[in-house]
C-alpha cells in the first residue's frame, strides 16, 4: 500500500522506462522499506529518520537511474513511501511512534507558508524540513503521527458523507424527484461518447516568484472537442487532482487552441489559482503530455 501511495500520482518513472524495470524498482523499494523499518521498533531520533530518507533516495537513484524521471528518486516520493509504511506499522503496534507523518497534498494544505511546496516535486531535505516544521506548528505539541491520523480520518469521513449524499441524490433522480438535468441516463442512446483531448504543458516565461507561467497547448487533432472561438475566452469546468476549476480556453487567429495559465476555483468566492500549481499537485510539469476527458455532463477531467 505505501508503495502505491507514493508512486500513484508522483510521475516517478521516465517515459522510456519498461514495465520490467518498473517492477524491479517497486520490488527493491519494498525490500528497502522493510529493511529500514526494523530499526523503528524503538524510538528513532529525527536526525536518523532524515538520514534514512536521504539514503533511500540516493541508493535507489544509484541503482535505478535509467528508469527514473530525470534520473532521480525525489525526496518527496521517498518521504511519502517511508512515512506511509511506518504509519501502517505503527497503527498495528508493530513499531514505536515514528518521528514524522506522511506528507501529501491533503496534509500540505493544512500547513502555513508551505503552499509553494508539492510533495511530488520536493527534492531537498531543506524543503522537507519546512513541511515538518509547518506541521509541528499546526499540531501544537501533539505527535505528528496522531495529528496526521486525525486529519486523515476526518477526510475519510467527509468523503463517505459526500458519496452518501451523491447516492441519495441519484436514488431520488431515478424516482423522478430531481429535475431532468440531474437525473442519471437510463439509456445507452442518451449517453454521449467520451471525448479525449490531448495537450502539452508549455511555459510562456516566469512570474515574479520565478514560477513558470504554464499553459496547455491543445493538439490540433482534438481541439474541436473543446469549446473555442477566436477572440473570445470560453470557460470550461475542469477537475485537476480532485479539485474542480473553471479554466479559460483561447484560440489564436491561426486556429491554435490553448488553456490559460489562470484558473478559478469552483467556490462561492471563485478564488484565482495558477495552472502550474494545480498541475504540480498531480506531478505534472512543463513539457509533460496531458489527457483531458470530456464527461457525459459536459465537464472535463485532466490527467497525466
């Protein structure tokens, strides 16, 4: 589970990595996690834990450079794998409480002054220490393991409640209690075939904070699946990493279609967000290819 949790959305592998190489890497990572975890049966000092993260990154980078993205197993991915593995062992009383907790996008959103950090791209211990210090401030003296577990449980309960509400709405829709736009289709004839749009993340320079001003250049072959019109910005509802946004779609005089660098959160206040930050949350960077799927309800889903 910890291996899947760390690798699931982190874009760990290079594009040329073979399935055999990926399998060997996952096996080696599991073995190293098991080996390192044995020392946590008693309390491990924070400095030793930091050394374990660094050593795991360096050892696996040295062995699997050929199949890793940019030739590196990043610190952010290693901390997620190790901390998550230790969390599982601690929850079943097989080890003493670990010094840290797993840091992912959910936990990082709870921290102050860490919004510029994304666990999938962190590759220095200094940035990782910023997350730890941020969590320690919010936890206010509580062990990070207990604090993170509480945050995680609240997230699970919230998700179950949300899904339960959606299921209830669906049931009412079938009975005719909801307006037509909200009812699930009962006929395959009514189902619109999913449209798949491909694109590339490009940069138009950097902003004042030295971040890339990223846009998505849509391929000509799939551009017609997006609403667009020369001289006018068209908005679409697009989900990135489970977060819904409004995204602007543009077209140049020559017919080039792209998605703009500024997003708007689907909240009452419609807060601005940066496309580069939303993409980083799911491990996507400048130069990466993306796939955008049009759903039956007319919304869109962006994936790596």
